[in-house]
């Protein structure tokens, strides 16, 4: 009997051991994170790294990527020109959609850009490439999309909800102070041309008009709201100027319009209601820039930091 029991006991030990190993294997599999995820882009599904470590941004989204703690190895020239990002991007290469060899050398695992970039098919051969059409979704939804792409949707959504709340509360305070009917205009001189902006063209317009619900002058609404911007001459600027003026300035641009009598006689100018901003800092509507813009408006309109 003893001799017969030994093989049976040995067999039971093997079975129990095998079951235990299977449980351990399945537990390990559950703990393992996927190496890739599928992002549903506007051009269809794209397989991207679940944890990207070498991202190239060719337009607009550097601040979104940085804010989500993802490493950048290449960015566009506009991002490199932002003085607030000088330290953050000091070791990051400046690249364009035509610098294919340079991008190859950076060995990216993900490339992000606007739908207007060139060489998309060639870029896709270097690394998974995802593009976004500017304005297809609103500025906060855009950040959530970047969050989805980087596998950080939860963090992106939490920030959006918090930012909306803070921006709306600040807007209520500002309207209570300057009046519900007070108007604000955002203007900029670029390439020897003066522009006024609508409610979704960076430079703080999303916060002022969408989040804070401040009003734009009727002329701005008529001419700039649909297209996003409108080119005008200094002579007609008074028609587009609100009770408050945000003047976006490039240090190397022609800002001589500010020396004209036409400009100096605008009520907002005469009443010291002009807030000048560095255009290179205010240009985008990414998460980092939005935070800075909100802080700027709180300080200028309310005297708060």
C-alpha cells in the first residue's frame, strides 16, 4: 500500500504546484502593463507607446506634453522662443517638419503635430505620428486628447475640471469689478500688420471670452469671431478697441501704431486700461500657457496673484 501511495502523493504535489504556478503567472500578467495602446485619432486608430519617453512636438502642444510629465526630445521653433520655457527646453532640440534626418537622430517614440505639417507619411516611418486639426475641438478638450494620446487621460481631465472652475470664478470677480457690459480686445502687430482676435486664437482669448465670459466689442464679434482673427489698419482700431486692451507684443515687431494719436486717444489707452504681454509667452493655449495667462489676468484685473 505504501508503495502505491507514494506515486499518487507525488502526482498530487505536481498538480498543486502547477496550479500555484498558473495563479502566479496570471497574477504577473495582470501586473504587466501593455507596451502600446491604441489612440483613436481624427485620422483613425494609431498604435502608440503606452509610456512614451522620447516625444517630438512639431507644433502647439509642447506645454501640454510637459505639463503631463512626458519627456520631450524635439520641439518647434515657437516653443523654443518662449522665454518661460527656456530652462525646461534647454536640452531639447529645435526641429521642423522638414528636418527629417535630425528627427531620425533624436530617435523619437512618438511625434505630435498639427494637421498642417508637411511630410506626415515620412514622419510615420520614423515613429507613430499623430496630428490634430486646430480648432476641431475646443482648447480644453484638446488637452484631454493629448492626455489620451500620452496614456494620461485621468490627470488631464482632473486638471481641466479644476482649471475651468478657477477661471470661471476669476471671471465672476472680474465682471463684478469692471461691469458685466465692459468689453475687452486683444490686438497684436505681426509682420507689419495689425490684428484683432476672436475667442479661440491663443493670446489669452480662450480664457477671456470662453472661460471668464468677458465681452468683446461688436466690431470684433462681427469680423474676428468666425475666422479667429482679423487684419485692420491703425485708423479703424478705435472701432475695434474695447474698454480694456490686451496688447500682445513681439520685441522685434513694428509697434509704431502705439505712437500714433489715433491709438493714444483710444479711451482704454487714456484711462490706463492697457495690459501689455510678451507675445512669445502668450502665443499658445496649452496647459502651461493657460495657467500663466490666468495668473496674469488675475493680477492685472484684480491685483491678485
